[in-house]
C-alpha cells in the first residue's frame, strides 16, 4: 500500500526474511510488516521514518475450552 502527496509518501510492505545462518532445509521464513515514510527535500526523496515488526500469525492460537463447572450438592 502506498499513499503519496507532493511532499510526503507513506509505504507499507510485507516481506519474508530467512536468517542467514540457517540451511535451506531448516530455513523458516519470518514474516515482517514494515512502514516507511519519505519526505521530498531539495536533495530528493529521503526516508524519515522506518518501522518493522513481526507480522501477526496466520491463524490465532487455539483456545482450550474451560472445563465444565463442578456442582456440589
């Protein structure tokens, strides 16, 4: 996603990274969500803000159902 104006541009990206020490067999991509903000200056576009974090899991973790209530008589 990208939003641009005359002086400012905001880009949002999804990326997959593999850690360099992992072999091809054990490589598990890490999903990242990033946001970059650019400002137009006299010298051209310059990145002024960058933020990246792990992307949310594909599926929310399963929640165990609570045990049924115990009744004492």
